[in-house]
C-alpha cells in the first residue's frame, strides 16, 4: 500500500492525470483490444478500476475511505476467459497500488485441501503465503465445500481462507472462479464467503462470430492463418461443435486448432517435396473439414 | 550483554517495517527465507530450532511476517532469527541471517578458565542464562 501522504491535502486533483500516471489506461486498453467480446466483463473491470482510482484520489484529498474489499468471484462457463481476465485484474490492482506484487497464484482444491487430519492447514497457509502481495485465483472454488462428506477437510481450508480474506485484505486479493450455478450454491452454503466478496463478475458465453475471431487471433499468434474457404468451414465447425457436449468456448477452439495443425503437418509431410513459408502457415479447408464433427454418421 | 550475531546486530533492533524491507530484499534475490528460534544463544550453537519449513516461492514479505508473528507469540523471551538461503549452484548456503527478536534481559556469558598442564589456561564461555535453568525456562522472567 502507498503510505498516506503527509503533505497538506491539495484542494483538487486532476483525475485524468491521476489515471494516466497510474498507467491503468494501457491495461484497460489492452484488455479491450486483446480480448474478443466479453463486453459486460470489460465494463465491470472498468467500473472496478474507476472505483479504486477515485478511492485513491479521495484518500489523497483527506476524505475518509474504508480500504475497499477487493475479493471477487468470476462466474461463467469453461473457456470464457476467467483466468486471462484475472491476470489483467492483478495488473490493474498492482498499478493502482492495491496489490504490492501483482502476481497471480492459480490453485484448485488439490492445492488447498490435504489428505489427512492436520494436513490441510499447513497446505492452505503455504498457498496463502505464496499468494501474499498478489492475487489468489481459486478455480472451481465450489469443490472446496463437499456437504455430502462431513469429514471432508475442505471446510477447514474455507475457514482459514475466510480469516485471511477478512484480516489481511491489503495483503491478498482472492478471486473465486467457476460455473455460475454451482458457485451460487457454494455461496448459499457458505454465507460468510458470499458476504466477503464485493464484486461478482459474470462471464457470458462467446457468440459464434466471436469464436471465429478468437480462432483467427490464436492462429495469428502462432504464425498460422486460414485461407478463405477454411475460414468459412471453421465457422460451420463452430456451429456443429457447439451442439456437442463438453463445449468449452475458447478452449474448444484452441483444441480444434491444435488438431487442425496436426492434420496440416501430416498433409504436408505426406505430400513430400518442397514447402515454402506460405504452405507452412496456411490451414486449408481440408484440414478443417477432416474434423469428426463434419462426419454425417457422427450424430451423438 | 547484548548478543551480536549475524547481520545488523550492532544496530538498534530492527522495526517490523525494516524487517519486512530486508525480507523483501531477500525475496528479490530469490532466496528462501526461514525462521529459527533458540534459548541457547552460544555463538557456537548453530543448531537453532526451526519454525516450520523454509519458505520457498514467496513473492511478498507478508507471508514471512505472519509466521514471525506466530513464532513470537509461541516463543516469547527467546532469540528468533531469519535466515535467507541461496539455492543458486555454487552458493547453496545461507547468505543472510539476522536476529529479529531477543529476550528482554540478556545476562551474557561468563569466561571460564581451566588450568591445564604447566601454567597454560583453557578458556571457555558459558551463558549465565543457559546454566541457570533448563531449556524453555531460561529467559522467562
């Protein structure tokens, strides 16, 4: 935390200058630029950033402010960018001085809960110590609480977590993530957790167009590209893929692209002969249409 | 007699802010930080009790300060030191060690002289506090 200013409080502060000095503008911009879609999420992140900025200015003007509670919950289906946004959030908190280091420690139940009596507390505390000064990102947080087994050690981890979330608010920001409805049930059975979380951010599913855009950006990042026919085929692929179970938005797109790269490599390898940069970077329609989702027999 | 061991021991006791700043330095060097405590502060006693395991992968001193607080509560009236271990190949040793808590009264050491063959003398040091009481009750007021 920034030490409170000892100098007499200035009469007014230029909010715009404060915004530029904090350097969060570029983080917000890169959030807007790098992530496709997610309009409500971007809006929420912007709101939180603005609140923190205003709070900081209020503090400098000598207006009383409570240290804001920054713990958040990110809910949404798999592959909707929760982890990515958590990283950006850590960066924003760091630039605003609400987080000393701004690193993200991503954990799941296995990292927090032990296997036998007396194992959980040291494990949880160890993770908390590693996350101090940064953001603790707990993926699928509802697995911590298993009501069906009363001997489960998850409750112990939750209690330690709650204590730290309350007492060391300026050392650590906790972000819980998971599916919306299961998180809702988790909060219902752990009211203490719900009351300590100030910001609930809901991640919508991507539309088909957005997924196509994501695919293109991913490929560009790896130095690949679709040709026109492949791009059209991929749009069809997304529609087909969405009907199948275990559809995980951007993650499914990523996996599909990985398989298409495999097929492209095999195609080039079997064709033999000379290759140039163009053929090495291009994914063709055939690579896309070889997916099992295009097979007419596959109706499962 | 004030015991001087490790870094900063000729300075006034470090405040918690200063301790945190030193830990911050250690973490920036990628050293693992560990806490140890003892009530036998003989300079040749290298085996202090460990307070938990050395803490690896920390990024921020808050974690160590939390452990230090717990250690102070559990062991008032003892010496506590912070060791910073450098695992870099070629070093693999403690690079920094400093005392972060000492008992309120430090009676110091007596120099014992033992006459041996001829007129030669052997010197040894004995802590008043250690000789006075068994372990655990040495510095209790």
